C-alpha cells in the first residue's frame, strides 16, 4: 500500500461498499484489459508480413500467435516511451543555465505549462490515453466526487488479473502535490533508487545487498479538456492542466548493458485529464510481464512479471520521498541535486540511509 501522505488510500470498508454496489460496467473500457490498447503506432500487419515467423516463434515459446503479437506491440510501446524520456532528459540537460534555473516554483510551473501548450502532441504518443481505460463521457455525464472517482479507480485495478490486481499499481494524488513533483522532475528527470535483496548479502558484510534501478521521467504534454460530447463535430479544447508524465524504472545493470534497448520493469503514468473537473491526478503503474518462464512467481492465471508487486510499490513510494519536497526532506533533496549537479559528491551509501524503512 502506498504512502497516505501523497496517494489517497481506500479503506477496506469503502472497497467492500463499492464492490457491493458494483462498478458501473460502462465506466471502464473493455479494451483497457489488453496491454496494447491505446497505441497510435504506425500500423504494421504482423499477420500478413510475418505470419510464418510469428507462428514458428510462438510454437517455440509455447504461446499463441495473438499473445506473441501483443507482446511485440508492448515492447514497441515501451521502446517509444524510453525514447521520449531520453529526448526529454537531453533537452532539459541542454537548457540554458543561469537566471532561468533559479525560477520559483510558480514560475517553473508556468514555463512548463506554456511549453506544453504548444498544443497537444501531434506525433503518436506512446502513452495509453485515459479514455482507453475509463469511459470519460459516462463519468462526466453523472456527477462524481473526487472520492468516488478514487474508489472506482482502485476498484477497477484491483479487479484485474483474475481479481488479484497483480501487475498493476494505482492511486490518486492531489493536483498541488503533483505540480510540486513535476517542478522538481523537470529539473532533475533521472535518478537511481535501491531495492533491497534479502536473499543476497554484500560480500564481507551482514548487510543485505541492494539492486539499483534507474528512473527516468518523460513529459507528454497536457491532455485535451474532457467534455460531454453533445456535438459530434466538436473539436478538443486545449488544456491548461499540468502535463501527463511517465516514469520508467529499469535495473541499472540492465540499462548499462542494453542502454536504449533495455526493457523497463515498471512504468508509472500520471494522468491529468481530471485536474480541472475534480482536482485529481490518476496514477497507474504497469509491471512488465516476463513473457516466459522466468520472472516473479506465477499467480493463478499463470502470469509472471519482471518485478514483484512489493518492489513496484516500494519504487513508487521512493518517487514521492525524493520528488515531493517538504519540511524534513532536505537531505533527500540534496542527494537528488548532487546526482545531477555534483556527481562526484554523490554517495550511494547516503542514499541507502533514506530508503531503508526498517531503520
């Protein structure tokens, strides 16, 4: 369960109450169950062009052609997400320094907003649109409070993977908290985070070993304002909402070996579509399926993932701890700054002190 201070957490009694009333079947899109939904990539007919190769490879891996095709499309989407994150990091790292770098939080927010207003992205975004997950039209037609939307969002994701919720994270964040994090992220879009490995120890020590993950922010512009479509020919209204963003988490060793071709183990997406109407940012985490016999233990549905649910939640909480600056977070903020501004002074040992919840 993620931190209460940033992410809203639904009580057990509330979830039971919601379950007893059932989630409206039309609020959530059936297409969202497929991991390749919402892709706007150039259309390639895998059936026609690679029919024999796909069939042979599927047989070798003990999969159906449909499952293999979906896996290939998901890999393509993840590759495009990484490319976007790397482009953003490069652009931010080459931005002019000096007075611009000392902008206040409000100035930075306006700058980010104005740059994203250059209109909604015209290229094919690798981010699955919120409308492929939740029926925004239906949601807006019937009044819903922010708390009700949070309940629906959690109930939906907890019903995935045969009712276990495996492979997904979800939460909601107040818009001001998200804006504060976004201000920090635009200045410091990459970082490393440790995950403890209790079954391994540092050589010559009784301390548990840690696996480090590279995290990369990507920024995808503001979504159009959601409206009730009374006019079929109405055009989307440009939004002044904060940018939609993604965070990729990849084992550092994996990234060193494969660079841009490394597969992220976890993708967090922050949706800002409902900021103006409900003051909420919806967070959705997707853990990458292993696509084979390797990976974290299979559940009842036989699915395996590259990362455990517990480790995925830990990484999500670490994002909050290092990017949501508040009283008492000065040392963590200093570590994030040192990672970018004074790499020689960055000490990973200090990082472990701030990520050990057992201390």
